[in-house]
């Protein structure tokens, strides 16, 4: 998982010296990515944190993902 690819990384930063953790830039809460190996990491906990603790930000994230998906589908045509 590239830190630059998923729009979720606009709201989180990887924790230095802890490759299995990410920190919310809104409230500084540290969350698990599930693994220290990039191919085995997941952002589902990060999405859950936004939807529970930062509803307006989560709404903006979901909208951004939908827009990005739409652009990606347009390019494939």
C-alpha cells in the first residue's frame, strides 16, 4: 500500500519507527495498520476511525474516493 495512492493518507501519517502504525492528523490517535509488512497492511481501521470520530472528514473522504473512482473509470474507456 503506497502512502500516496489512497486518499486516506490526506488524514493520516505513518508513525516513524513503527511501520505498522498510523497517526490521525486531526486528533493524534495512533491506529494499527495490521502488519508491519506493506503488502499485508489494511486501512479499514483508519476508515472506521474517521467514520466514528470525524464524521465530516469521513464524508469528504468517501466523496473523494467516489470522484477518484469515476475518473479512473473514465480513463479506462
